């Protein structure tokens, strides 16, 4: 390797050398990032205008409906424990934190929040961790029953 000041006048310098093409790596997305992009396509049409985004009062009501006596008693009966209403409270607090945003900013922030929630839910544990999804239907399921004779069904049609 030669240094630039040792180079003779007739040797090409770095500025005259052919440009080296750099290998650009295509960034690979994680499963969560792919799910996030897919989910954003689903969530955005659900909230086309600001009026479709739930108000803070609606979210507050949902929290209290979750924390009310009867839903909690039902949860204890069904699951043996109290229902966790923390996500509903967090939604209400998040809505209150967006009060200073303009309408479109609040709509976009709500879409982003719902997108992330659904993406975490889809990537997280599910029944597919236990059961394998079938690629093809089972053979002869449901089982086919022999056809009724046209004469037999007409004879019993009028009798009680």
C-alpha cells in the first residue's frame, strides 16, 4: 500500500479510481415489525376521521364498567380472580395525555397505539403455540350421508 505523498505524478489518485459499489443490505424486518405494518393497514380504515376515535369520557366509562361490582363478581365466578382493568385505565390516561394535540395528531396517535396493541397480541402467545393450523381440510369431513330417496321424503311429508 502506498501513501498519497509517495505517489508519482503519472499514478492515478483516489479521485480518478473507478467508484466502488457498496453492497447495500436490505433491512430484514422482525416478525413484530411485519405484524405492525400489517396491523396498521387494518387499523387506519377503522378510524377514518377524528370523530371515530373514542373520546376520553368513553374510555373512562369503559374503565368503570370493567371495575364495577357485577363484572368483577362474574370474573371471580368464571376465572377465580378479579378482572384486570389496567389496560382500560391506561387507555384513558393516554387519551388525557393527547388533549394538547390537534385532531389529526390525536387520530394518528390513537391508530398507532391500537396498532401496537394488536401487533403485540398477534405476536404474543396464542392457541397456535399449542395447536397446529391445518393447511388442508380433513378427508371426508364432515362425513357425507346418503341421499334420501325422493319417494320416501314425499310419503312422510304430510303426516304428523
